[in-house]
C-alpha cells in the first residue's frame, strides 16, 4: 500500500525523504512525491507517476538546506495513476499525504462544496480541503475537528504553511511509526524507512495527534491533552532489510527460512515441549475452546489451511478456515466457545483486521500469529504469537509462510497435550520432527539449480496446475499462488482426485503439472493421477520423498525431498514451490520483488 515518510531536523530533508521512499518501494506503488518547506519557507510539492528514480531526477535542484518535508509512494485506490492523483496534495494552507481510504469522501465533497476546487479524483485531496476549511491557525484543534468527520482508514502526515518546520500526523487503522532521534524527528508507514535513523520507535496510537519538530516529538490524546506513548525497540538491523548480496529480496528470504524457523520455535520449547508462558498464552485458552476458526488472506490463509488439515483430525473439534475478506459476510457461528486464530505477516491487512474485530464482537477470543511487532492486528488481539522471521521485503511471502506454519505446529502440539490427545512422549517426538524440518529446508535450498532446470519448460506456458491429495493438496495451494503472483503464469491448485471431474479437459501437450506426492497413505492414488495427466501430454514435475517408489518415466522431472514424517513435508515442499516460482519469474525477466499490481501489505478492502 502507500508508503509514507516525514522528516524535520538538521539533515537534508530531500535526502532523508528520497532515501526513505526508496526503502518503501517494496510496498508496491505507481507514483510518488515530496512536499517541503523551501528556503523561503513556502511549501513546494514535486510529484510524478512512475518510479522513485524519476522523482529523484525531478528533485535534483531542491536545495540541501531544506530541512522539513513529507514523502509518499502511492498505490492507486481512488482515482487512476496520474500526476494530479499522486501525493502530496495541497489545499490552501494544508499539504497532506495519506495512506488508507476515506469512505465518505463524496459526502464531504458535497458538504464542503469542493466540486470546483478538486484537481484530483482522490479522497486524500478531499480530506486536505476539509482540513483547510477547518483550519483556524491552530493545527492541533483543527485536526481534532477533522477526525470525527472522517469515515474509513487513514494515516495522515500534514504540513501547515504558517507552521514551518513542523509536521502533524494522525492515524486510524493505517500504520504510522515515529521517532525523535539525534538526527531530528522522523515518521513513516513502516519501520523499514525508520531504521537507518533509530532503534527506538513509537507506534502512533490511533486517534492521537503527533507533532514533530526538529527538537522533539509530542503526542496529544483524543481530548487534546499532551501525553506519552509507548516506545519500542527495533529488533531488525539495517542489513536485515537489505539484500545482503542476493539478487532479490525473495531469494534472500527463501534462504533465511531455516534460521527463521529456529528463531520462532526454539524460544518456545521447555524440556522439548511447546511452552507459551513467555508469550502470555495460558493453557486455559486451549482447554476451554470447543471450536477453532482460522482467518487470514493469501499466503497466510494457505498456512491456515495446513493448520486446519492437521488440527481437526488430531484435536477432534471443528476447525474452519475463512478467507478474511469473506468472513464478515459469512455471518459466522462463533462465540465464547471459539478460539479465532488470525494470521498475518504484516499485521496490517485491513481485511484480516476487520475479521478480527468481528470475531471479538461475537465474544470469541483472538490469538494472532504476526511477524511485525506492535502492528495493528497484534495490538488488537487478546493473545499474540510473534513469529521471528525478521523483515520480509519481497511482496511474495516466503519465510513468513514457513514460520506461520511453525507457530501453528507448536500451537497444535500444545493444544493436543492440554486436551489429552497427545502424551508428553508423543509431544517430544512431534517437536523433534518439527525441528528436523530445518535441515530439510536447507537441503532443498541446495537444490535451487536443479529446480531452475526443471522449471524452464514451464516459463513459456500460459497455465500450470498444482495437484495433491490430503495434506499435499493443502500444501499445493501456496505453490499456485506463488507461481502466479510473481511469474504471471495462470496457476491453479487442485485436489488430485478432483481433476477428472472437469479440469483434466485443460490438460494437453506440455501443460505443466506440479504433482505433490509426499503423503504415504495416498501416494499410489496420487501417482495414478500423475499417470492420467501424463497420458494426456502434461509436463509433470513430481515432488516425492527420497524413499518413494517412483517408476522411471512416471514424470518428466522428480524432485526428491528428505524422508520426513508426512505431517512435516510441507517445510521442504515450501522451499521447492517457492524456488519454482522464483526461477520462473527470473527466467521470464519480470520484477520478482515488486510484481505488477501487488503490494506487500494490503491496507485497503
Ligand atoms: C503473499 O505471497 C501475498 N503477497 C499475499 O497473499 C499476502 O500473503 C496477503 O496479502 C496477506 O498478507 P499478511 O500476511 O501481511 O496479512
């Protein structure tokens, strides 16, 4: 979604803002701009469609002596990709950048007679003009009068032309983090743009107004009283957010998975069994629920599908997975007896946040699995299980998926122990098998070149199919999403037994089929399905265990994974599926880390 950065202090604001926008490019965008107090204290705006590199060109003549300004990367929601629609927006004495959606902008346009004033089609410009109409020379009270008029999500950073050197900000749902540092005061939509300047930061509390000057950062609560806000420590280093020599963030993050898995699992083991005391999650949460609902989007939802496929058979209670954006329309049967597990890497996905709020309204207790500390979803959950994958920059989620799985496996094991579905010995065996996934992932990372070779015939195709049975089907969902979102090859995941009920009509000569056959109990049936597609000319990549009895010629390529217990094959498989997508994208020459139309954190509904 949109990227935001604001700075005021002794450094060159041009440099801070443009560097910050470069750090935020990963969020996905289509235009960018900066607004700043020029050396004559007038507010100037430079903005353009296209990449930040183009904006830097246009800012070449901005003096280094500029010390206060705002920067924005726009991911179009209201209004197309045009220069007028890009941010910052200027409205009288107000210059504003915005991340989010103002749902009642049309009503405000009418109420404030803005029809003749608007130069863009954006909700953000409407907000700027309304604020200008309310502005009486006092920023704080003017912003306070604006807030109740708005419906929807916003993260605003604002300059008032008669308050040089000062930045004001306020948020509702959309994220904002801020810090006062020796280099001045800085605010951004996420930590990636902040960590070059600070290791301590504050998540701007919703509804609070923050005022930044070169010498201090001040928070004002809903009543306008000066107040304090919690400071947190960054647990990422700058390098983590850089490529460390890899050609793409995605490949770096694929390689980081074994370490991420260990960092997520090991701190939660006591005597070889899962222990969530340090996370503030007590066993009563697992003992008292009689049903589980998992809610998430995209890759996080696919992790939830794997969790469900394991939980229900073992715990013997209903476990359902809902797509977050549909959850609110399902009028779900959930209540105090339901444990809702919300999964989100960014902790800012608005569909998932809305689902979380609905679950809580219905009396369900919410446990979230989140990778970004202090994110909105984390702060609104009853319990949080942080994954420790470090910053995930590539739009395509990889290490976040595997640590979400690890967290779900730990939860499953703890729940089974608490509910008498697993003995301590079985629990220790389960955890040992889980830890065996770490070297297994390493082994598949080592197969990257082999995988690149078998992917070549896929690259020229329009369509590809991922098939599997039982857990392999749940695993295949993520493979299809990865391939389509970064290589633009249309891919679908199918229960292998379902193909013959229609889809097999699409299997023709050289149509790629990636078949997962790692579940012993259904191995022979899956191989039969492989034969069916092979007989129709498919190009088959078969993923099977080291010891699986695969006949010569059964597939065009066989990728062997280590002999793990069936329940744990998802971890090496995940690496294979990620590398299939990664190499397809690289071979097609498209943007691996910032695929078209996509954003890293989807903060619009
Ligand atoms: C993952 O590859 C996708 N980019 C996307 O589906 C993502 O998983 C989804 O938007 C959910 O994001 P979250 O985990 O930050 O909530």
